[in-house]
C-alpha cells in the first residue's frame, strides 16, 4: 500500500477483503450462531470467491517437546530404521532433548485469557503477584507467579558483526524469584515502577516510549512466569490486568441503546442555530 499504484490496490484487494469482513460482521451483529461464521479466500485473477468453515482453534495442552539430537554427536540416539529411541524421548532421563511442557488450564487456546483484578491505582508489585497467586485457576493447581516483566523494547547497544544496527530487543524485570535485587520492588507501586523502568536512562538506553498505563482500563502487555510446586514453569493463557472496576457484558447480552437518527439530530441542531 505504500509503494506502487495506491488507487488500484484500494479498489481491488482492500475493497474485497473489507467486503468479506463486513459480511461476517453482519452475522455478529445479528447474533448468529458461531458455526455460521466463515473464513474466506478469493482469487481476483479468476474472480473466484470461496467461503468455508473455520477449524476450531488449536489446543495448547501438556506435551513433550523433543529436539532431535545430531546423529553424528549422538549415534546411539537412533535405531536401525533411523527412529529416535525411547530413552531420548523421555524427559525424566534428563538428556536435554525432551522437555515436558505443562499447561494451565490443560488444555487452553490462544484466545483464552486470565483476568486479574481490579487492582487499585496504587497497587504494589506484591499486590499484583498476590492477585495472580490467588486466582482460582492458579490457586487450585498450586501455582505461583515467579516473574513479572515489562514488555519488550528496542535498546541501543554497541555495534558489532552480529548486530550492525546497534539496536537490540530487551525487557526490564519488575520481579523475579531468583533475582534478589528485584525483591525490593514488591513494595513499589507497579504502575509507576513500570513507567520508570521503561523510561530511557543511562542504564537502559531505550528508543521506545515509556509504558504508561495509568489511564488504562485493561493491560495485557506484562509478561508473567508461573511455576508449580516443583519449580517447573507452566504455560498459561495471556494474563490481563484490570486497572479499573467494570462489568464486562458480552455483545449478545448488551441492551440496545436508543439512538437518534442523524438527519433528525442535524435538523434539530439547525433549528436551534
């Protein structure tokens, strides 16, 4: 859309995509069942449009992640048929090639969310951690928050062969159970601390804007690590922090608001003038 012929692009691809999206939006506004929603593909060259049912979102569940070893360095890892032997598939063997990935809830999808709060404006990092630990999803599973980090930012660094641009990506840590220096932050207000840590300084030469969430109602930019009683990290849905108290009402349950037609409102305004 930046380079090339802008008008033809708007008149073809963008218009077609917008039209397909609006067809689905009408179904949402009419509160149609979710199984009536469709994905769409089209080919402008042959003027073909295809609508089809979307597959259910992929489930994220407990599984063993296997990284196949180099057969030259580990010739005993494979049998005569070239298949990985069971020993290298077992996380309990601690060979470094099989890792048990735990999830909570088990299973969940990328669309699931964990809602925490609402927290008062002056809530501390300790209050935020306590709210996560007390969430029913985590409390029932004996899980606890072990790390709270700010969103990733671009930071200036020395240029070298591996990084000729002189810019890297990093994030600041508000709290970590293994970083003693962050334990003092537990008594600090997390909103103010987040802005301070993400502001450019001598120690943190970021080129991004500070993260200020003081006026936000919701915030999902923090990164959290959650561990079980054995200290094993657990994969969770995105955690959303509520900074203000409000009632979330699904669209299908919202009451219709009285809206004055635009022409009538314009006529009344013109009469008053």
